C-alpha cells in the first residue's frame, strides 16, 4: 500500500480501505471434519477457524487505524508517520490472511480427486509404504519389496460387501450350438422316383437262355427262353415327433426352425440305414446290402490289397453286365486305403495336400458310417436300384390329446418311401479281410 501523504488523499484512501475491509468480511468456506488422529496435527476445520479469527482481527485493526487516521487528518491537517507505518503493517497482514482464505476456498471447491487432493495412485502408495521405505533404506542389490492391496470391490457372488459378481452380464452367443451332423450320401447314388400308391410292382428278368446261332439256309432256327417274375414292394413310413410349449416357441424365435431341421435330419439318418441295411421284416425296407451279390474274386491276385479287392469287385459287376458307378465304405476303411505306402514310404494313392473328391479306379468313393467297418459295397447304383417317394419328408404341427389345454404343440416329421432293387447282380458286397 502507498503511504498516505496528503489529507485529501488520506480521506479517499481510508474510505477505500474501509470499503475493502468490509468486502472481505465473512467469506464462505466449506470445512472438512477433524481427522481424529490425535497426533497434534491441525485439521482443516481448526486451521480454517484460526485463519478466520486472525482475519477478523486484522480487519478490526485496519478499521481502528483508519478511524485514527481520519481524526489526525482533521486535527493536524495530516497523518502522523507512525500512524502510516502501523496502517501499512496492518494492511499487509490482512492481505496475507485474505490470500490464505482464498486458497482454502479454491481447494475446498475443487472436484474430488483433482490437484493435490486427488486419491493416491498405487505407485504413490507403494513408494510411501513402510515395506518399500525399509527395503530402500537398506541399500539393497537384490530382493524385492511387496505391498498388499485389499480390493474393496470384487467379482464374487457371495453375500458380502463389495461383491458385484451378480451384476456381471454374460457375453451370450446368438443361436443354438447344434450337435454334429453326419453327411447323408446313399440317396444321392440311387435313381429317384415318385409313387401315389403304397404298393410298387415291377417285372424282373431272372433268367435268359440265349440259343442264338448261325443257321444254314432252310434249317430250323434255335429257340431261346426268357424268365420273368413279378416283384413288388410296399412303401414304409419313417416318422417321429416332439412336444413343445407355446411359450418356448414365442420366447425363442429360432426354436421352431431348429426343431424342424433336427426332425428332418433324424429322418435322413434312419432312411440311410434302411436303404443300405433294412432287412424287410415288419415295417423295415428291404435294403440294398441284403439283396446284393456276395463278393467272389473273378481272378486270383497274389497278395491282394484293399485296393485290389475294390478293382476285382468292379470286375465282378462288369461281368454281370452292370458296370459299377461307385464304391461305398466306412470312413475308417477309406482312411486305411489312403494311407497305404510303397516300399519307400510314399503314399500309393493318398495325397495329404490334395482336395479332389475321393476316387478309386476312376469311380467316386462314398464314405458313410451306415456301413460296417471292413465292409464295402460296389455297384451300378443308378441302374440297379430306385427309391420311390410317396410322402416327401415334411414337418407338420398340431394338437394331440390334451395339448390345447396345456398350451403345447406337437411337431411331427415323417416320410413314406419304397426301395426297389432291380438286379441283385448289380451290387457286390464283401469284406476287405483285415478284421477277423
């Protein structure tokens, strides 16, 4: 503050001084409670109270000096030097206290965690911990210091403070993870057909005596004979169903589609077994294998391998006038053939880097678990057999018994079909001979 040297200036300066002291009176300060440590350290509340009291004393002192200065100015026409020095000292003290109060207000108004009052990081807690100070003070060249941190919040689902596991939302994948499906192949090998009757009849040639010969002029011609028989087969029904509540169908949008697909796949599994292995008893189809011709090597091959056996089966079908169009075997047997090696360890037909459809002797190889291990079926599938559909595989839904009153729906899948094997000689069935 400048010294007061003129009476007129004194009057104006003192008035400004009193106005300034009044403006600084009673600042608003939010004080935190005492920390209660009992260590002699003053709390924020104590410190704020003391500063406020000192500030009020300084204001009062300035007012007293200002009144005295006014009185001196009126009586003597000027302000005494001693009075000016005392006024300067009082103003300096008051300004210092005002700055301290302003600093406290700024700190208390600051958001939690900002500036100097922010929560200490884990690194700060670690270097200030007693374990680290003791370790660092020993001038170590090796070893380690540790600090235990107690988690206030955890993913536990226990009924305890800080347990928030129940609030964690799982990452749920869409759709339904299905069981694996077998690749169905046999129907694709056989000629397709349709029927509108449960009975399929056909005529089969079972004998032919060919007496055709060269005939001299005027000589009698030889007579040939042919034997035909009537054959018939009936359509069989393959079916199954599931019951499902209306609520589940409403709640899971893809459930109906999933059930339909699964029911149709179930029909296909049974159908493949029936087309190959059905014994014709009761409601079973009479499959290809029970009607096929047993394998009998037309020629002898020394040390015949599995590959040789398949070639001889093809020869047997050709000799019956039905050239084979494919091979059927278990995946285990095909893997056996693909891994056969010569004397130098080279694969005979297998190609670990190949992606071409499996073939053997120029014919496609169809692998399916519907045929037993160590067995094979080679034949003219399109010429020798045909499948007739009376009911194509379909899915229907409706009420059964008390379904309506129980809010349930019965979903059914079924098909009706027949299988005809025209020439048993067209199919050769046998063993590889590796299993006992």
